[in-house]
C-alpha cells in the first residue's frame, strides 16, 4: 500500500478573525475511465489556520496507483459537526486540487506542495492556503528521519508533514499466505506524536475472512454425516420390542427432518456470492444462521523511532447466538438446564432410563473412540503383517509398539460401567424379554427393578419383523446378545478381556520372533506363553505365525466394538426420545451457535499462527501447552441480550472440544491453504495447511501432527443503558458467574504455562507489571461489586496479549460497542507501549472512531457512516466508550 499524508498551511478565514474547522476530502479521477471516485477523508481539525491532520490516505493493493490517475483534494470548512449530518461551507473554500499520481510513484519526490485557491467568479481566483502532501512508507523509522518530521503544534505551523520513510515495506500483512484467507482489506493510516516530540506511524488494516463461510459449510456437512450415521446406528440396534421400535422410528423421523433442513441450508449457502461476511442486518436470516455475524480481522501496525515494527491483532465478531430462533425462553445455558430437568420426567413417561449429561457425553465419546480406533487397529495389524513378511525386526518392533498403544487406548475407552449397564438395558428392550424375577416368582409389574426391567410389560409382544433397512447390510440380522434367555452380566467382561488376551498373544509371538532373529537360545518360556507358541512352527515364516493371532485380535476388537456401539447407541436413543417434545431443536440451536463460534476461533487461530511462524517461543508454547483464546463481550444482562449471552457462554465453552493440527499444503494455491474441519460433535479437529517452506520450519512435534490445544475464556461486562437497568433493578449473576468461572480457567492456563514454558517464550512489553500480578488484580476485580467494571475487560485483554493469546471482541453485532472497545484498546496500546503523547490520546481516539476502519465497518454493514447510538444511550456509557460528535445517530442496525 502507498500511504499519503496531508497538511494545510496558512488558511485564510471568511471572517476577519475567524478560524476554520478544516477537513480534506480525497477523490481519485481515473483519466482512462473518466470517472471520479470519492476515496477518503481526514479528521476535522478545529479552530486553526494551520491544521495538522493526523489521518492519512492509503492506496491499497486493490486500488493501484498509475501515472494517468489524478488525485483530487477538496478542502472544506465544517459548519457544524455536532449535528447528525456534518455540514460544510462549500462557498467558503472548496478547491479542486488535481495532481498527477506520478509524484506518488516517483521515489525521489517525497513531498508535494500545492497552492490552495478558491474561485470567487469566473475570472477571479484567490489564494487561501497551501496543501502539503507527503508519501509515507510503513517500516522502521531511523532516529534521524524522525527529526525531519517537524511541526510546531502550539504555533499551528506545519511546513513539513512527513518525509518519505526509508526502509523496506513490510509485506507480511499482504503476502500470498495472508491473502489466501483474508480478503477485501480496508486500510487507514495515521501519524501521532510521542512524548519526546517524535512521530509514530500507525496503520489499521481490517479484512474479511474466507472462513466466515467455509467453516460453517464444512460443519453442516459434518452434522449431516453424523446424523445420517446415527440413523444407521439406530437401525443396527436390531429387533426391539414394539414400544422401543415405535420410539426408534419417531427419533429417526426427527433426524431425517433435521438432515433435510441442514441440506436445504447448505444448498442455499453454496449459491451465495458477494462479501465474505454476514452483515449485522442479516443476523436473524435463517439461511445464514450458521454464519458468524460481521466477522472481521483488525491489525494495527506501529512504526516508531528506534523501535522495530509492532503489530496488534483482534478478531471482531457478533456474539455467537441463535437470532433466528429467538430469545423469549432464554439462551442455551438456561435451555439446557431446563432440558435436563424435563428429561427426568420424560424418561419416566417414555419408560426410559435417565442418563445425565456426563453419561450421554461419555456415550458419544465411546462411539467416537470406537469409530476412530477400530479401523486404526485393523490397519496397524496389516502393517505388522507386512513387517513380518519382510522379516524386518525393526518394522516388527515399531509396528507392535503402535498396535499395542492403540489397542490399549481402545480397551481403556470401553472400561466403563456405562457400557456394561447399557448392554443389560438393551437386552431388556428386546422382544419377548422375560426378567429373572418373572421367571422365578412371576412377580407383578410394579415389583420389577426400576430403570432396567420397567419395560417388561411392553416387551411380551413380539415386535414386527424388521425391514431390510433395519437389518445388517446383507439383510440377515445377527445379534450376539440372546433375546430370549437370561442375560449373563459377566459375558461383557469376558468379551472385553479377550482383546487384551489377544494382544498379549501377539506381543509374545513378536518377542519370540525377535529372539529367533537374534539367534539367542533362551530357556523355554513360561507355561502361560507355551500354549500360544507351541501351536506354531518357530522356524517357519513370520507372517504365517503372526497371522492367526492378529486375526483373533481383529475378531475380538470387532465383537467388542459392535457391542459397545449398540449399547451406546441405545443410551443416545433414550436421550433422543426424551428430546422428542422439543423436536431436537435444542441440538440445532447448539449447532448454530457452535458454528459461529468455531468460524471465529479458526479465523483467530490462523491469524495468530501466521503472525508467529518465525517466533520460536510462540511455536514452542503452542505445542507444549496450547494457546488461550480470550473473548471479550459487551452484552448487557437485560432483556434479549441475556439470551444472547447464554448462547455465547455455551458456544465458547464448546470450543474446548476443538483441537488444531498443522499440515503441509499440497501447493501454494489459495484453495489448498484453506483450513479443513473433521470430527463429530463431541470433538472436532481443524487442519491448517501451510506452504512447504513454512511447514518445514516448524518444530518437529508440530510437523508430526501433534494436536494443538486451545483454551477459550469469556469475560463479559455490559456497558449500555440496558446494563444500567440490570445493575439497579435486575440480575447480573450470569455475568458474575461467567467472569468467575473463566478467570479460574485463565488462571489454571497460566499455571500450566509457567510449569512447562520458560518466560523467555512470552512476548516483551514496555509495561513491566508481572503477569501474576495482573491475574491477581483481575481476580480481585471479578469478585468486586462495581457497576460497569470495564477494568475486567482491560485486564483480561492485557493478560491475553502477554500470554501470546488470541483476542476477540464482541457485542450484539460487532459494529458499535465493539468499535468503541477496539479503538480504545488500540489507543491504550499506543500510550502504554509506544509513548503516545497524552495530549494526542483523545485526538487519536477520535480519529480512529471518525475516519478509521471501524466506521468503514459500520458502512459495510448498514450502508451508513453512523454508529447506532443516541444521546440518551451514550449518557449511560463509560466516557471512554463514547464516540465523537457527529458520528452517531438513529439507524437500522
């Protein structure tokens, strides 16, 4: 990007002693196209004849500057900026100042001075001032160069705004890697004075992200795939009593309906074209409900004398919430709590066993582990056989280690009483089941054991013969659990133990073969292993000796996996039965919220990863501990925003089920650099491809595919007039609970980080306050009863940056309150880390809010450059969150 800065000197006033409120508007005249495009605008500088503008103009890569292009500068005197519409005195001075962009392209010309005239009549021109235009380059400023930027601010003189800066332009913000994922950037450039009267250059860059749509589309496909698998698993349960078969059919019908809805939504999303973000005015649109609201990245790059460039990133996104579903009954946190209570009563009505959220989560975990580990054990068995055929001792050793590791994981995953109890419950749901108590005493139904045999009276009638779809793929259903005989409760223990026994046999044989390979004459093995070995020819082919043992292991794993899958599917069937009154709408709501949250997280992770590819300390931290993702929320705890916050709390918490992996991209093409999501609802993995050169520079652990953990934390402080009502007359316990719970998570993360990663891996900041001390202060603020305690947000954000974390800022639409927070944080960083002159703090804040990237974000969302505040609302805001006059008004947001 080419940056241009201006100042105006020696303005004459229409009134003898008047001092204008000057502003410069920049337009571009394309001579070839014969078109004029309004391009940018400076801030308003009040009451001076020598205005020094802090806001510059940027020509980004998508608006290239060429020699035939003409830049037009129009200088206005602002009549009244406090009104909703800024008005000008065009008759006072409004000059057409064209100049060729050749001057901007010429490296020898760093500054252009233009006479500034006003036309009083057709032949009467009066000179009223001079415009000085300077070309800027972002990069490290040398001390001597900063001295050339001279300006007597108090005397309102500015003979030289800024020289063209030497040093290479940093292209990492706009390189091929960044441009593959982050698109349609908007740039704003400023220069601010430091405490030692030097000048810093500041550039804002806001971009859309391809992941706004690609992540939700992948997730919806995974939802469809998972629900389709769930239907098949329900059919694979085999014959059930009429009572349970009818419930199963109803649940399958509900799943089919959800799948049809998701397919319809996905089809509509595939046809979308245009911007890569969902505008705030579309937040309740059904076809876009999975898309995060107004997701953008924002980077502030700072160039200061005698300092290396620094940059600060934040992801802005509307609070993940199900706006289409509404908030009359609350959000996910409240609905899930109410659902658990209702599920207990529904379980009685439907004659089901009540399984709590921990048990249903465990059931999903078991199903996921079985689905992942069973094929892996099969492939590792084949790999071991191949090593045996090649007589490779090293291959045998490595293959056995991998096989034993995955088989032990498999056995451990199924070592749970839930599986054993669910097998018995499934047995009682078979047609014609007769309980032991009935067999022995013919006891009446009211004496049947609660929870397990309560369905006996519904099972005496044989269920209809299952259709072919409800049988195995061959049409002949085979169930290892007998239907009509008494269930042996110890059978599962024997079947489960067979896997470990089969593995031990394989280990013994591999040890024997390795001994033979080493030509060692050992004593006869223990009698326990003798039976295994004597049935095979020790001098024969390795593959022949291992093959039957591995076949036995695979058969044991298949049998155990089948039983476990059916038992856990039966657990989830009972949960689904209890949710029939809600029609699975609660799961759909959770899917929607999680989709929005994951898209935002993936965007933030990718941006943080790209920024840290050359930071060895960060990469070490990433694979040893993981990274913290700190979400800042400005929602109130009143009215509908309570429901939004309850949705957001659950969505952010669900992100703890996500891990990341770094892979090598197939090529450097943008399509091959897009992250890929895989997994099921209980756990997702996001794979982030990197070009070969970047991938090979990563630590070995990351290259080997180690899962990278993310620790999501959420802190909320409401700041608007609704929060005032909540604090005085309502309930803020939700906010207090969220902040306390997430403080505990953040504190735990820091302790883990301190144990595993040296402090040298963390970034250096000018602020010398210890992180431990910052955490203690945050903890004190969390428990302090103080209205609109925004210091909680400031401290959490500071700690996040000090911990190499990912920063997110949210409100309802990520447009208005979010803009106030982002700009405040940027100016605070300039003050604390780059010695921004205190006299420039408010001016810098006003510049960013009036003409910076955030007002451009408002324009992109609602086609109007007004923050959606009114004067009454702003009176309730903390002062530092109030926008400058003339930038807010009543608009549709």
